[in-house]
C-alpha cells in the first residue's frame, strides 16, 4: 500500500489527510482499514506510536459520513484514560474536518453538565472512558441503541485498570448486531479471552513483534542506590543535556516528591497522575508540549495516551513491576522514525525486575555507573531464576492487594499506583473508577 487513496477512503477524508501532509499509511493502518471498511470485526495488536488511532478513526468516519445523523451515537470508542480519549477526539476532528459529523469526548474529573448538553444536541461519534460513560447512561443522558461500531482501544490497559465489569455492562446496552474493533498492545491470554467474548470471527491484525522495543530507542541503564536516585537524576540532566523528558515513577506520591525536588534543583517540571484534577493534567501537558517545562513526572496510567511527536528522552526513575510496562514506557520516544533515548536507574532491589525486562524484550542492556553514584554492596552475580520468580510472585501478591482495596502502601502496586486512593478505583470504590 503506497498511499491513502488506494484504501478507497472518501475524497473529503483524503483532503484532510493531504492538508496535514499524510500520504502513506503506516503498517497498522494499511492492515486494519480495509477489513474495517468491509464491516468485519478486528482484533489488532500494535505498539504505541504506530498510528493505530487512525487505523480505526478513518474507516469509521468513512462509514458514518454516508448516512444521516441521528441523536444517539452511531460509533462508540471506549478508552481507559482522559488523555487518550482527548487525543482520539483530536484525531476525529482532524480527519473529519470536511465532513458534517458531530463528535465529542466524555471523561471524569470535569463537570458532567456540558457533556449532557452536548449529547442532547446529537452526536455521531462518542469517545468515552468507562466510568463517565456509565454515569451518563444512568442519568438518562446517553442511549446506545444506535451504536453501529464499538471500539475498545488500549484494551490491555483497561483490563489492568479493572474496567472489565464496566465494559460488560456497556456491551449489554449496545445492539447485538454491530461491528467490534479491539485494539491492544499485546495478544495476552486475557485479551484473547475478551476477544472471544465480544468479537465475532475477527480478522487478526498484528504488525509489530510482541513486546519488541523500538529499533531507534537507545537504551541505557545505570546502577544506583535508592537513596541517591534523585541526585543521580539531576546529574544526568547535565551529563546528557536532558530536555523534554518524561520520567516514570511507580507511585503518585513519588511523582509529586520527585517533581518538587527537580523544581528545587532549578529544573522546571510537573507531575501528572490520577489524583491530579483534569485541569492540572491538561495544563501540565500543555506546558510540556510547549517546552515551558523540561520534565513531566508521570505514573504509568496517567502517561497512557500522552502523544508527543518528537519526545527525545524517557527516564525510568523506578523500574515498573510488570516488564511489559517497560515496553510501553520507552515507546513514548523514537516515534515516527525519529531517534530517542531511554534511561533506567536500577537499584539493587530492582535487579529482578531488570532481569525480567531483558528476558521479555530479548535485549541485553549493560548496567553502567554514574561518577559519584556507584552503589555499595552490589552483588557481583545476576539474580537467579529463583529470585526472579520470587519477585514475580511478590508482584502478583501486590496486585491482589490492589484488587481488594488493600494496596495503599507506597511499595509499587501496579494497580493502585501506591499510596492513597487507587488510580483505577477498585470495586470497593466504583465512583473513583468512574471518574477516569
């Protein structure tokens, strides 16, 4: 496939693409768009930064533009986070510029009344997070009886965040006869199970090697004691001339603390996580994109959906508990053929996580030292398989605590983000889940 015109998209869509200088579809777009246009269900796996959003947005607006608008949504796109929902809406508006389609986004953390008003005036495409969508349905503001296409985007992350029950409730409210599109970063067992539950004889689309890291990402790793990480990071800002960098922490409190420490060191930064208001998150992202701040300190969940075209650096201040999250993190950089650098600070207690990451990705990342920050009592040997398995079991136990609402400590619970209120909310606090 050499250009978008060969896909059979309408002239108005091609005009919008041409206006933005887009002529050649990415592999995921070339593979996904034709079966969607044919009305087939699809199960698609693609890493972040591959252009997958256009892979479902373009054929959806192509299909909807040929039929009269209705009051209720004809296409429903469900996605896990506010930032990703807003990003998808931006894509829809961009590609439908020369078409008379109404689209809107609905997510928590903001006043629900404007969303109710927008739905009352009629909408063709609704992009929503699961919790706010159910709130709107319960208030009688949103009916799904006219949905022709249902999209589950970032399905793997929605499962991680505990949204499966909400998704099942939504699916019961849409017509049985519909087109289903499921996009995920990986084809895990859980994703395949969900696809069997929701999809009808789907076309499989997979364009990237599962769990592969971007070819153009230069990956660096440094040994560092936990107590010295902040000072070491500040040193790296000087050594590597870091600018416009996303820094990942495992907890929300850790993100706040690190952002404050960077500010005190003269490095403009902001934290972004689930406890931040939508206004604060939007301002932080805007300041980061305009390069008014150098560093955006983020948790994994909050960073999902952040789209920076030319992000040069990613730093793992703390390694993720789940090795697949490392792939998602460093996928923020080296997009669209550009180069990028991913830096990880590895403490002694994180060595099993580091081994799991290397095993998953198949990359041997050498551990180096930062002058002045060489850790004490660092073992000469690599972690044994038993130690790696023990760390993995500890991660599972932490995840179970998070599901039961007990993972409030600051120790790197993937689901809760550690400390305080869970980012996904948990079954014990459904309202928190809904305000995503």
